[in-house]
C-alpha cells in the first residue's frame, strides 16, 4: 500500500483525487478523545502538578526542570496509567465509541 504525503501532493489536485488515482484506501479515523490519550489523562496532569508555580529563565532551565519532573513520577504510576489506558480503550470499543 502506498503512503500519502502532503509534501508530495500536487498542488492542482485535491487530496481525495490524488488518493483515488493511486488506488489508496482511506480508512475512517476516530475522533480525538482525551480519555484515550495517556498524555492528556495522565502525563500532562502529573507534570502540571509538579511544575505548578515555577518560573523559568530560559529553555535550558525548562528542559532540566521538565526532565527532573518526569523522573520524579514513580514507575508504578506509569504502569497504572497504561493499565487504566487498556481498560479505557476496551470500554471505548465495547461501547462503539460512545
């Protein structure tokens, strides 16, 4: 199966026309759900909790503090996150996305 790249798309054809001429099957993509994105339901909340109230002088300061914040999250919390993620997507599949 060929992959479509926006960079290689001719400007005079629509994406759909290009895909049709290349006989590329387009699959429906589910709507974005923050309930199914571990970064949204777990990681960003943890980082926000750890970094709250801090100010940074430059990007290196941000980078080092972010690295420290990520390392401060216990490994078992990541494991629990992904176990919960599995339950979330099983529920989503069972409920057909509702």
